[in-house]
C-alpha cells in the first residue's frame, strides 16, 4: 500500500459542506467561503507519547487531534468549516488506519468540519498535524485581549479531569484507592476525548470581552488572557468547577489541587464577561473570579491561598 | 526558553498583507479574504532524514518547507496569502532557530505569504508541517483533471536536478568524476531550495486544461494527471528539459536517466495545454509530449524507449 492507495482507502470521502468545491485528491483544496465571512485558521501538532499516551486508541487519537484544533476555533467564537491532516506514520497498519479513519470521519461530521486535504509520510514517531479553519461573521471576534477591569472570569465545563486522567495512565499507584473503575474511565475519557465547546463559543460571540481555550493549564491560560488584556485577576479556587470524580479524588488527596489547575488538556473555554452580561444557563459556565487592574499577569487567590509558581505545561522546560 | 518565549523570539513578526487581521499570538488567526476569491488550501509535512538530508542547513529547511507548499498553490494557479507552521523540535537550539526564523521570514516575504500561526512542540525527530493558503479568482482553477486528447504536455524549468542532488549527498561515489564543485553545488541547491513556480502558475490560469506540480517524480506525477483526466500520454524523453549539470552527468552515466524522471523533488509544474495555446516564452515551458486516448494512466515513449516500472517516490514501499 503506497501513500496514494492509503489516501484513497482511508482519507477520501465526499465533503459535506457546500463551501468545499474541491477536497482530497488534487494538489490543493478549493473552498468558496460565505460572503463577508472572516476566515479563522489554527493549527496544532500532536506527537505520540507527548500529547497522548502511547496506548491511546486510534479512535481517541483521531478525536483528540481534531478536537484540540476545533477548541481553538471555539475560543474565537468561530464556526468550523474544514481541516487538513498531516500524518507521520511509523508503519502502515491497516487495522489502526481503518479505525482511525472511521473515527475521524465520524467526529468531523459531528462537528460540521470537512477533511479537505492532507499529507501522509513515514516518520519514526506517530505525529499528527491538523490545521482547522472556520468562519466568523464580519466584525465579530473573541480574542485574548479586550477584557476590562471588573469583568467576571468564567469557564465552561469542569477543570482538571484530563490532568487526573493522565495520572491514571502514568502513575496508577498515585490514584486514590477509593476511586472506582467508572471514575477512572471517566477521567481517562476526558483526557482522550475532549469536547470542543463550539456552541458555547458561538453563543458568547458578542458578549465575551475576551477569551481563549484552556489547554496548557487553567492558571497558565488565564495568565495569557491577562497578559493580552493588560490586567490582573482574582480567582476563587473553591469556585473552580470540578467533576464528581475530581471531587472524590481531592477528598482523598487534597494536595493534588495544584495539578488540576496547572495540568492542562482541559479544552474548556475561559472567558471574560462584562458585569451584568446575561448568560444562558445551558452554556454550563461557572464564574471563577474577576479581572482587576494589575499587576499585569498576576493572579491572586481570593482567600489568600498560595498558587503554584509553575502555572502549566511547557514543551521545553529548563532549557536555556 | 519555553514555547511561549520561543514563539515570541523567533516566530512573531508583523504580518504584511492587509488581509491578515490577526496573526501569531492568539488561539487562531483571522483573515479577511478578498471579495469573491476562492480559497485554496494545501499542506505538506517534512521529516528530517526523509524529506531533506540530516545535514540540511536551517535556512534550506525553512526554504523547502514553505516552497513545497507554495508549489502546490502554484500548480492550482493560486496566489499565496498565508501559512501556518507546526514545528516538532528535538531540542531548542538558539542558533538553529535564529537562522531558521530569519530564512523563513525572508522567503515568506519574497513569496508574499504571511506566517499567521503555528505550534511548537517537542519531538524526537525534526518535523515540519506547513499549511499554506492562497486565493483564486472566482470560477478559475488548474486541476489534475480536465486535459483533453491532443493537448500538449509541458513542464517548467529543468527536471531531475534534485534527484541528482540527493545522490551528491547520499552516494558521492556514484557522482561522475567529471562533475565539478559548481555543478555539485548547483544540484544540491536544487534539492534544498526549490523555487515554487508561482508566476508561471498564475500566467497559465485560464489556458492550461490541467496541471499539477512535479514532486514525486515526473512519470508518477504525469500519471496522476492522466488518471484524473482519464487519458494516456506519449512523451518524448529526449525533449525533457535538463540543466547543464544534469547533461554532464548523463554524458558520463547515461543509465541514470531513469533517476531523473522518477526521483522527484523537482517542484516544477506539469501542465496540459490545448493545441494552439500561445505560451509566453518568459514562463520557461518545454513541450515534452502529448495527451492521447487511453489506456488511462499509460505513458509510452515516443521513440519506443522502455520506461521504468516504478514511476516515483513512495513513502511506504513494499508494505502490504
């Protein structure tokens, strides 16, 4: 099976969106964007053993590779349109490719995002690079800068599950014994299959003063919003939304709270909302703090709790 | 230096194109495409040791990663607009990054293509994934399908230099002794720094009936055009344009002709031109054959020369 067979067999299905005039199979894809739409483009690369555990199923790899990109579109308030996939493969394993391909097609259809092109190459390590693009109505955007002092800080969903899910994989001895199989599965599922908050992002377009997705750790990403907006923040750690599994975990090991707020891989949205903004309860937003005048980038805890110095994940720790 | 410092230091320069409303630094880039333009998207992944020799300079890596993508845009007749870069790095080497970044900025400016976003991750092998996008006027395109029997087959530039350049690197003992240092440097340069044929692609938009870029080997890529157009071809091997260095090489080792037409990495354009099409001599096109009714995908040589069975490069040779 050379790469042309491989593409034909696993990555060439009909595009569903009318904007996609030419998809997989030529030198490039051709898209006719809606009139007056702004185009939003984002890219993320995932490397096996770094961005997902080596034992991750092909279905979960497909899900995560697309989800983390769509999460960036969600953070801007954009609607997904299409994506490209570059795949570096150590081998051509027909079972793996078949499962990966089916899962990718399924999530792409669910999120309304067509595979329009890609590249398949040999590599010593499984590597995926997705570039996703979507549309925004003219003149509207949620960016990292733009928050004002007094705005409330809110997050979607629950924070910290994926960090605990990674511990379930990497350090099973550290998992509290009280945690049952269902809770462990839930946490692992949150690591493997993040859900891009597309509906929330679109609903917040026009009301959020700033926002981004939470991928590197809550504190680190709040810090990015603060840096871009030139503000500080006061957050209330006790208000950070936690899943039942995470609560059970913290009951047994309260010191792990730092991992939850710095571990990353949440793919929830963090937004700033001007005081008085009406929020649809369906969006699942939780208020966790407030933006304040400087020091820029500084985060203080409302009850005086000392926050960890290292705020999140970094790819190149400790190098020059 | 964490990845945020790294991006700020090496990959965050002002966008030059007015269409780019928001570039590096937020969750996603925002682009306002020209009214009525079609959007063209392509992606290519490059892995060190596979797509370029391990000793390739950072300047050449930057050049090639962008060039091979823009070559796909050129093949469609599109004008480049912007690109994203995902970079998997084994280490953060400040000298390498600084040289890579300067070279990338230089070629991006030369080709009128803004870096709008990217991702920087740790990886055991240097891996680059570029997604480039450009624009086409409404209703116009050069695709692989669409050629007609009787159309002439033409290529830009010279074919086979990069394949010989790879031999200069990988198998110096096989290089004819008569080949001087300048010729060797020229061939290596053609491997390292392909020039996307953007002007030719745009000039051929509207006159070429089909086209693609020559990246996997002349015969293989002609085969792709034939498959998509449902045609066969007759080519004249003696008409395939060769550089002076390649001619000198073949004078010493005529049997290497097969490598030149199957080696790939040419990044020239292959186009089908209806009989009677007037071609600007400035485009540097050479007629190498003619399209014929079937057998579909078949290529015969005008003088009866037997063509190699293996038509080009494949990433996964010999696997099931």
